[in-house]
């Protein structure tokens, strides 16, 4: 089938434009224009097809979201093709006006490109463009707004993040997001960056950890390159710095960070900062910096609540195609893994992995078995005494009735509720729980748990009561 080079080229270009047409039809104009239009068919040689994109973040995004489809469509056009590679090459882009040189070591491996188009001289502009792209850390393709589940604990942070991502004016500067480990700070920052880049690929959006910022700064100092360092940062449109608590105590980094920060604010550029605590609690960071960080909007991510955890699990279970996870198991996980979302995800993944490996259906029992260690570590700090107190107050009975032998429904039912919650929220065994309720037998506790479960099914008012109590105890 070897025909002359020219006609073959033309044929490839036809094939390619059909693929592009399909992509546009399937993904819509907006997506196509932002992400797929810039793709360029660079070469077809033997089994290998090379497609180029102008920037690394586009490559990452395209590969993560559209690669399979692109490949499929291309193979349909060119059955001879086996391999489809998407690589970065900035040839189609106008000059980004960045400082030339620097950082040759961390550029995209050039070998691939060189092989594909040996005749083409290396484009000078690519070298100009790379350093800026380089200072931004790669973004995780799963961390988008669409994948972020919103609930009471994170709604303010989410709304603020969206505002920053969607508006062209600087709304509040900086946006300061803070909260404990694994509550979604990094996720939101990536989501902002994705969104901004999606809307306008020419915006210079730089995301990095404060640690990386420090590392780059220290390096610049060592190589007497601080002017360039400053220059690079100060031409950024939107700067997102993650985990800023990291520069606490590092005086010179702090100083440089502050200068960069001020320079960007003066030029009306948007800044987003995250930390594990509020600006005023950032010990080891100079007072004037701390107070400056609090000038914009400070939004905190609260610890998750049950609803949010369940929502996240449902979303994750759906997206990973795991509709085989029974709702009871999801509920169980949402109750028991309360530390943070990362652990919650980890727990779900473990259950799924087990299921895939062993091939047995997922049940509450296997879940408990697989997650034993995690469950122990997540054991609630809530005590049986607290449960008894809270339940007694709720049903307006005396605390002593939790231990008494009285069997009147008015006290027996709340007592059963308390036993049920003790079983659900603590890791105490049935006999231990029994002892705490006036030395009752473990079968009594078992009966209570069963009874409450039955009532929950049939009486929605009762079920709401239980959920309310549980939330109160968990918070
Ligand atoms: P942080 O930076 O606050 O320590 P991350 O943003 O890294 O936390 O989040 C930890 C994990 O939990 C990530 O995989 C993230 O996608 C997930 N996650 C956190 N909050 C949510 C949420 N509200 N919806 C979906 N996933 C979430
Ligand atoms: Mg983080």
C-alpha cells in the first residue's frame, strides 16, 4: 500500500479532519475549541502517529479526558496505526514573552519529538515558553469542580472558589482557604486552575505548593538567579499557592513570598492561598504577612458531616462503576470513617479492590473485615456516657434511667436507642455496652439494636430522630 509520500500525506490530513469533525460533534464547540482544536497531527510513520499540543497542561488534560476517544477515531480512519502519542510542542503558539533559557533539565523529553520530525529545526519559541509552564505543578485531572461534592461543611469555600474561577475581575484578594488534612483544599485549588485555563488557555495560571515555591527560591538564590525568579512569578495572572503553612519559620522564603504577593496584588492579579489553619493562627509567619493574608476572603473547610461523607461515597462509587456497593455499606463507611475524605476514599477503594480480587459480593461483614485496622483508628472519641446523656436529654428522661431496671416504654425505648447508638458509634462490644447500661446482658443489647433497626425502617419520624442524635454526637 505504499504510495508516494505526497498523496499519503493528503490522505492523512483528510482522515485527521474527519476525526476532528467527529470530536467536535461529540464533545461540543466549547470543549472542542478549548482543548481539541489545538491538537495538531504532526506525523504518521509506520504504526506510529504523533499528535502535538502546545502546552503541557493541555497535554495532561487531553490525555486524561479525550485520549481514548481520539485513539479510537484515529484507528478507525487508519487501521495501520497502532500507537498514538500526544506530545508537547509549542510551535503553533505565539510567543509567550517569557524569559529565555533556564531549566533545560526539566523540560519535556525532547527525544520523542526529535524522532518524529527530524527535519524540523528546534523551535526557539518553545524554549521561551517552557519556563513558565514549568513553574506550575501539574494538575490532577480528578480535581475539578464537577468532581467536588458540596455540603454544608464546604459550601462557602466552594462558592468562593467558583467565584474566583468564573469571574474576570479580581473579587477578593487573596482567597484564603483553610482546613484540616484531606478536606479538599488542594482539590479546590486545582479546580480553580482547571477552570481558569479551560476558559482562557492563554491565562498564566500557576499552581504550586509553598514547599515548591521555597525550593525554587532557594535554588534561585544558590544560582544567583533571583532576578529571573522574581520576573517569572510576577508575570503570572493567577497564582495559587498550596499549604502556605510550610513556609512558617523560613524567613527569607517568607520575605520573598511576601514581595511576590504584594507585586501581584498591586497589579491586580488574583491570588489563592491554602493552609491548614487560619491566617491568624499561622505561627512562625510574620505578623504583617499574616494580617495581609487575611485581607481578602478567608473561607474554611469544616470537618465533614455524615451527609457530605455519604454524598462523596455515592459519587465515587458511581464514577468508579461500582454500583455493586450496597447502600448499607456506604452508610456504614460514612458513619465510621470520619477523619477525612482521603481516608474515606481509601476505604472505599480497598473494599472495591477486595471485591475485584476475591470476587465475593460486597457486604457489611466483608467491609468490616477488610477495614479492621482503619476502623479501629477511626474509632470515635464519643463515649457511651455522652450517648446516654444526649439521648436522655433528647427524650427528656433522667440519666439514671439509662441504668435503671424500669421497663416503661417511655424509658425503655430511649434506652434502646442509646444502646443502638453505642453499638454504632463506639467500638465497644455488646457485653461491654450491656455493663454500662446497669449491667444488662449482651442479648438485651442485641435485641435493642435489632428493635431500633426495625423501627427505623417503618417509622420515618423515629428514623429522623436517630439521625439527628447521631449527628449531634458526631459533631
Ligand atoms: P487537602 O488538600 O485539604 O489535604 P485534598 O484536596 O487533597 O485535601 O483532598 C483529599 C482527597 O479527598 C482528594 O482525593 C479529593 O479529591 C477528595 N475530596 C475532598 N473533599 C472532597 C469533596 N467535597 N468532594 C469530592 N472529593 C473530595
Ligand atoms: Mg492539600
